[in-house]
C-alpha cells in the first residue's frame, strides 16, 4: 500500500513539475519526466488489481529514468 501511495505522489509530481530528480546529481526533465510520471501512475493503479505491477512499474521507471537522466551541474563551493 505504501508503494502505491509513493508511486502516485511521485508520478503526480513528475507530471506537474515536468522534472523528476533520480539521484542527487541526476534528473529527468521535459517530456521524459511526464512519461515517467504516467508510468508511475499506471503502476500505482494496476497494483490495486495485480499484486506485483507496482514493483514492475517502479523498476521500469528507475531504469528509464537513469537511461534518460541528465547531470545536474553543481556550483563551485566557496
């Protein structure tokens, strides 16, 4: 149940902001972020009917996200 809630929250966030941060230094933005959001929302909905669908959606979102992520440029510290 927690997985469904997290997938829904992160999916809605990715769709509305148009940006999803995968790791501290990598993020997905633009249409790829919206696609990840849709994958997460579909996984959350399917998990209510099919037990492992949420986990599959999470793995797919992570793999696709890491494959399409861009590096975040860090500013030099003073």
